[in-house]
């Protein structure tokens, strides 16, 4: 039976902030399924980013729709999805699928994230797009259910910080 208290969490932040790493560990800790937002992009979006161009709202629409469907399916069952969710209106869209959706924003300096991105191997996202991600980023508003987690620390430590930040 569905657990009405099963947490449904979006791990958000700019490219390279650690969403996939921390999201996977958090899902394990919670014992709920994990989804990687990059898997929801149409191939054209991946090609555009790989070619060094930031996505716009039109590109992101089908991607957000697909993530919204995943969240709708997990509503009442719990789950963790990594998704940059940079703009408030993107988060509003995701939240419409599950009003109790909780956002964990992985927050760190551009310098630290650029260093991690540059070291990351075999990924389509060029580090040169990081500035555009910070430009698009709208931090969580005071009326949004969520928490900011600082990314200075190892993956397990950050997953514990994220876990501790979830509503009880
Ligand atoms: N807490 C951390 N400490 C050091 N390196 C990290 C940490 N979290 C993630 N990384 C590394 O930084 C890079 C970006 O992390 P990733 O999870 O892919 O970020 P995102 O999903 O937000 O793009 C990867 O190479 C990952 O192994
Ligand atoms: O909306 C966007 O501009 C993209 O979705 C972007 O935010 C996302 O971060 C990329 O898919 C790169 O993937 P990583 O975040 O895993 O680097």
C-alpha cells in the first residue's frame, strides 16, 4: 500500500553540483527509487548541450513533462529524482504533480563546481556551459518546500546532510 509519508525529493542545482551522486545515495538511504533527469532529455537536447549551447524554455518543456510524469507515478510511493530545476517556474511545474515535493538544492561556488566538472569524465555536458547554468539559477523562495545543502564535503556526508534536511 502507498505510504502517504514516503518522501518525494528533487535534488536540484547547476550542472556538476553533485545531483546524480548525492541523489543516488539519498535514494539508497531512503530505500526509494532513483531517477536521473539526464535520462529524460530528448536526444536533440543532449546534442545541443554537447555542442556547447544552453537549453531554452522550449527545449526544456518536453524534458520537464517527462520528469513530471515520473513524479506523478511515484506520488504516494516516494522517490528521488535529480533535476537541475534551475528556474522557479520549472519547479512550479514539477510541484503541480505532487504538492508535497521537496527540493534539496546543492549549493556551492562556481569555482568548486567548475573544478569538479572539469575532472568529470565521459559526460556530454561541457564545463563551458556552467556560467549559463548559474545565470539561469533562481534560488528556492521562502515559500518553497526545500533546503539548501552546501556541497563542501564528500558524497556520503552530503547525502547525510540532505537526509537530515528532509521534513519529518
Ligand atoms: N561531494 C563530492 N566531492 C567530490 N566530488 C564529487 C562530489 N559529488 C560529486 N562529485 C563529482 O563531481 C562531478 C559532478 O557530479 P555529478 O553528480 O555528476 O553532478 P550533476 O549530476 O549535478 O551534474 C562527478 O565527477 C562526481 O563524481
Ligand atoms: O536544463 C538544463 O539546462 C539541463 O538539463 C541542465 O540543467 C542539466 O544540468 C544537463 O542535463 C547537464 O547534466 P548534469 O546536470 O548532469 O551535468
